[in-house]
């Protein structure tokens, strides 16, 4: 009996003492990347969803409960993108540090004006998000705001390293500000052009760089492409001479290729999350890749 | 409305311009404020100071105006008018003003700030000792909703927020689930073939699980859940069931969680879940016969603990009354006072031994980023009503393996293999007043194993094998104690996660026996379901 108690207390001690670094859990890889930018080597970041999978449908696997149980900080979108899998994890994690309202909870959408907020929420329109389109991190200006919130959270919880987080954030901000000049210039020649996407994930990206991404292979968000809808899309693409179809790693590329071959357009692999495309292990590289791929395809 | 936007837009650049001029005032560093000036006289400085002061005043009033406009705008937006991001191109002035980094010598051409998407980044001081210039506030002239930005529950997200279920601003989530089945069976008495209470019970249409579900935070300490089930019996009479209604703690220390109320026992994988999340249209034989047609649930309390080890390990311990039909193998008075042939005693609890004690231990590891296994062991121990001191013990083991593609869309493709084994030791006494000729001990066991393959977005095909062995009793001819086996196959289409259509085929092997004349039974079910209301998040 005594032995068991000893072992138990040893285990408990392990559980409580491993706090040299801030334990950060990010629901999605974009938040994870921003957390690494800001936290540097002062934080340990665990990302739940994979960069290549559909962020709407992630399994609430038990190992996530373990990560969230140990988290000092949880970064989630806060705009219902993860509503299909985050709530049961939060219920089971029983971690008061990451409750909404605590400094350990960063809701990335806080302070972001979401676009496409439906005035009338009906699921007849497909998988619409009542709070607005949740795919906002691909706008670098919004990414800066998220990084800033993350820095605030880290600094509050780990005041000793506040200066480090501050400096890291500033560095990230400066990088983004400088990069925005490059990205803006690279896409400037294509301002106002129409681009087709498989799913409505790019409204913020389009808004930032002056593109129109309003035509989708999905007839409605989350509804698989139907032949009749694709016929319509092909007609639109021909009429508007649209040259590019954006697909994400988890989309059915063959459908996009069919449409491309019918219209002479190019299929461009796009990803919302760092790591979703080769050579994009952080946020800046991801946007670099997106911009250069898109610019090359639109030429 | 449009006017407001115009006015606001007109004011923004003005305010920004003033802000820019006024900005250097507080630090009054001559180098940056008046760099081009020749050494100034005291009078000049005084004049300048006054000028700066008046400018500061102007800025303040302008800010107030902007705030007012903003408030008006928000109000207008709440009334359901144009959503905010319809704003025109980001104003280049805002961009220039917004990047306070003094290093940037030339004003950036491409805007690096956009107040139309980031409402406010002004935040309360971050650390105790903010370094000068920490977290540059992007643009003080457009403080829209500073208090809202950080702490609110997603409310700061949008100016126009629909007040609706699933839209965030509600005290509880409400959903409605309708689960129906059209059934054909070669057996006329389908209610004897199917073992679960929510399974199809007759040839033709069945509405066995129409469910209202509520959940939400009770207060900072508890969450509440309730599932009220309506079902139509074979004569189309409505029956109501309080399937679950419990509260659960949210922030107990040491990874503990308490639950109390009416709830499903955490025994195996099928029992704690609601029929609409099942992969088949009916319950496995072993589940319906050993835990009961309604599953093992009741009024009680439960404590669970996440063991602080590097993998997922949870210990759950519950106690329930275990009385009535939902405590099937325990203090169940049976149909008309008869259970397993015995006249039941139907007594009050005499002590702790008459409650059902339900421990469970489950563990899970990720074999790889795409593969997860979960294994659990459960038990349920208590008294039964067939004798003064007769006891029941049920043991269960369960195993789940799941693979999901790293490029899954909508959660597909996946492969899921789930198996449960249960064993029941049932001391069947001599009934009330020792009226039954013998006391026996039944050793019953059974298992099912199923593989589901989600081969394409929205499409799942599955097979299941079922086996149930019940100790042969020479003294009773209870149809509920017949040894049986079954194979099932089904195909499910989920148009979205809120609806499904399922076609299932069952083949029941039935031995020559007193009740089903030894003829195998074929059944076909067409199950359909819809969900209204809040998004049904799924546990693993």
C-alpha cells in the first residue's frame, strides 16, 4: 500500500512539476505556428488538427484530452470552426486554466471582424457558420492581431519572459509588415481577377490582396460538388476566363482537375495551414508559397 | 446606415492625421517632435506646447465622436443591416498610421494594417512592467470595442451576431433528433428478434427515438445535460423517457470530475452513447440481453479521474440505484413481476450491496498520427430480485481501433474496428417466498465485433458479427435467455452530419427452440434521421 502511494505521489509530482516551459495547445496548425513565433523556446506547442486534414471534422481523440489537461494556454479559433470536436475535449479536460475568460484561453477571432456573417442562419445554405467565415488566419494582418493576443496571454502567464514574447511578437510584426510589401507587389498585377476555390476558405486572403474568390466547386459549404453545379461553374469560368482553381490537401483533386480540363484552367494546391504544403513549416513560408503559386498560375 | 459609414470613414483619416501630429507630444522628445527646427527659444516652446495641447484636445473630441459613431454603427448592425466587412478598400492612410515602428523609414506602400478586419488591438497593459512601446497599439483612433476584444466568449468576433441556437449567445444548446426506421422482417414478432428498446419493433414504420437534448453551462462550476426521449409504441402511443439528466463539474482539482443525476453507466462503448450515434440500426445482442434493452442507466453519481500519466488513462466509478427496467440484470422486477421465470421480490434497498457499483478503466494511445487504439475494462456489481440474497456481476472488455486518413475531408476516409465482450454471472434465486423449484447460477456471455469503413465523404459501409450464449436452464423457457447469433451489414449515407439514411440487413441464426421454431430470420431496415439545432459534437 505504501509503495502504491509512493508511486502515485511520484506520478503526481511529475504531473505538477513539468512547468519549466509554458504548455501551449493550439487547435489548428496556423495558431500553433503563430504560438511558436511568439513563444520561441519558452513554450512547448502541441497542435491538435493535422495541417492536411479538414479542420471542420477532427476526431476528438483521447490523447488530445491529455494535452489539454496539461495546457497552460489553449488557442482556438473561437468562431465555431472546431465546434464539432472541441467541446467534448474541453468537457473532459477539466482544466480551469483554459476556460473562456482566463488568460490561458486565446480565442483567435477576438478582435477580428469576421466576414460573411449570415443575416439568417439556416442549414439549408450548407455548413454556414453563425459567427461568420472562420478561415481568417490567411490574412497576414489578422495573423498579426492573433499573434499579439497570443503574446499578451504568454506575458500574463509568464511575466518573467514578457520581454522575450514582446520582442518575438515585434519581430514577427516587422517581418509581416515587410513581407506584405512583397506579397502585395507580387499579386498587384492580378487585382480584381476572379479565382475559383473548392471551398469558401479564402475570403480573407482575397480581401487582403484584392482578388475575387466567390465561385466554389462546392454548391454550398460542406456539400460535395454535384454534376449540375459543376456544369454551372464551368460555364462561369469560361465566361469570365478564370484561370485558377484552388484546392486544399483534403479536397478531391480529381474533381478540380476535371473542371480544369474542361476550362483550360490550372489546379493550384493551396493550404490554410502551415505544413499543408511542402516547405511551409511556418506561417510566413506558407503565405510566401501561396502568393508565389498563385502569382505563377495567374501569369 | 450608409450615412454612418460615410461619416465614420470621413472622420477616420482626420483623426488619424491629428493623432499622428499629436503622438510625439507625451514624450516631448525634441529630437523626434521637432527635428527640423532650429534651437528654440522659451517662447517658441511655450507656443508649441499650447499648440500641441489644443491639438490633443481636438484629437480627444474626435476620438469621442468616433466612439459615438461606432456605437451607433454597432447598434445599426445589430438591427440586422449590412455586415461590416463590406467596407471599401483599406485606406492607405490607416495603413501608414498604423505601423508605428519607427524603424520603417519609408511609408509602406502596401497597407499593413486594416481596421476593417481587426477591430481593435488595444489591450490592457500586458505585463507588470511593459517595456516602452510594448505591443504597439495599432491605431488609437479606431478604438472600437476594447473591453470586448480579449475576454468575451467569441462575442468580440463580429458586430452583427445573430441571436440563435448555435450562434453563441445562448444559455443552452437545444437540439432535436428524430430517428425512424422502416422495417421488414421474415419474423412477424420483430420485437422478440430485436433486443434493444430503441430498435425497430414491428414490420413497417417505427419511431423509437425522438429526442430532445439540452446542454449548457449551469454556472462557473457545473455543466448540465438532459436528453428526453419520446418513442411511439407499436400502437402509436407516445411514451416518454427521461433518458439522461445530469450535472457535471467543470473545475474540480486533481483532474477529477463528478457527475450526478440520471445517466448512462460508463460500461463499454455502446452503453454510454445514444442510439443516434450508433453505427448500426439496432443494439448488439449482448448489449440488449446482458445490460438490458434500455442499456444500463439510472439515478446515481459518478466520479472520474484522469490518471496523470503520459497517455490517456481514465478511471471512472459510478453508483446507481439499479432499480427497474433500466437496471435490467439488477433490481429489476421484470415483466409482470416475473424475471427469468421467478416471481421477483421487488424490495427497497437494504444497504450498499443493493446498489449497482460500476467501475471502469480506459486507456488510449495514438499508434501513429493516423491511428488510435482505445481499450477499456468495465464491471457492474449488485443485487438482483430473484432471491433474498442473489447477486449479479457483469464484466466487460472493449477495444477500439481507428484509422483516419491524414488528408481526411469531412472525417473521411476512415476504418474503425470495435469489439466488446461481456460476461454475466447471475445468481437466480428461488423467487418470492421460495416459490421457484431451484436456485441456479447462470454464466452468460456474449460479444460483438464490427468494422466500419468510411470509404468516401459521407459514405460508410459496415459489417457486424454478434454472439450471445445464455446458460441453458431446464426450468424456464424464457425467450430472453436464448442463445443466439447474428450477422449484419449496412450502408449509411450522411448527406451532412445532421442527417443520415441507412440500409441494414440482419440475418439471425436461431436454434430449434421453444419459441422461434428454429427458423432463421432475415430483416431489412431503412433507417433515417435528422437533427435540428446545435451541432452534435462527437466524443471519440
